[in-house]
């Protein structure tokens, strides 16, 4: 079933990982897709692969979501090529993990610019067309850091808590105008970025096993599992969902104290 047939979507941070999985699933469900990413070459490669596999229109556009001008240029190019945007997925983000007093002003500014302000600026770009047509969906990819906090990860959870607040505020504001705004909060997901973290350990295989052992299902989340929920939220089936945050973290955020955790 082509649940997104006739729709046009922008997915930020879509060159790899969760974003690429969402872009791939959207195209498979009939959408024309913009793979927007700061990694221009990888974005072009990803877009070409998805287009070949699905037969849908999939284009790559370079975008730095910490830069308002870059977002405006990306949105204009997307609109010129594919028409008004029906679905926006704010997936791009950065991990900025520090002990609070070791965090610099630059750390704070970078984290907020990408993980919070970038999502707002991208949303602000697509909202006028959505409001005019009284139809649209915005999906913010957040994190289970929006509900729970780990020591040594400042200011990342601050930005993620704020992004959940942004989701709910905008959702309530525009629900009566036909726009559905929701969020997905994945836990530890099996991506290239996760593997890069494991590879920094003296024993990458053990590092992975240790993290997997802390997940109640005994494994990491798969990007395609996040993409499956994103398709629902992007579709017309989810229009009565307003400001929801779908948590996909294997039960980590609902767990109480356990030995060794």
C-alpha cells in the first residue's frame, strides 16, 4: 500500500542512519523525497540509490540546518523541483556530551543551533504552504534524552527536552489548521554514528555487547523500526495525533533501578 502516494517530503540528516531509512521508506510508500544533509556527496549517493530502488523522484540538497540562509535555499530548491512540501522530518542533529562546567559557550551554541533551532527554522519554512493548503505533517526525531537524563551528556538533553516542548507547542497551535506535528524518540540505534562511538573503545565488540546488554530486548534499535513509525505519522491515518511523542527505546526509559545498569 502506497500510504504516501502523491506527497512530497523533506528529510533532514538523511544521508545516512535513521534519516536515510526514513527517506527510503517514504519513497517506497510513494512519496517524492528530498534527502537534505550537510554531507553533500553522501546525500547524493543515498538519494540516487533510493531513486533506483523505488522508482520515485528523490533528490539530494545540501543543507546546514544551523544556518537560516542554507535552510531557505534548500527549501526553495525543494519547492522549485517538487512543489509544496507535504511532510517535513526534522532528523538532523548532533551529539554534544559534556560535564556541565566543562561545556563551553561554543558547545552550547552548536547543540542548540542544530538540535533545537534548526528544527524550528525548517518547520517555519514549510508551515506557510501547509497552512494555505490546510494539510501537512511535521515529525521531529528527538531522543529518549527528552524524558530521561544521563550524567555527562550536557547540554544535549536540554535541547531535546526543548524540542519536545517545541513539538507540543506547535502541534496545539496548528492542529485546527490541518497540520499534524508529532515526534519520535528513539533510544540507542544501530547506525554508523553508534559504531563510531564503539570504535573509539579499546574493544569495540565488547563495547557494543555492553550497550546491547543494557537494552531490555538485548539489541539496539534498527533504523527501519523508526522509519516504520515515521510513515504512520506522515500519513493521513495519523491526523488526529497531536503533539505526541512515540518512544522507541526498547523500554530503557521506563525501567527502574537494576543491578549493573
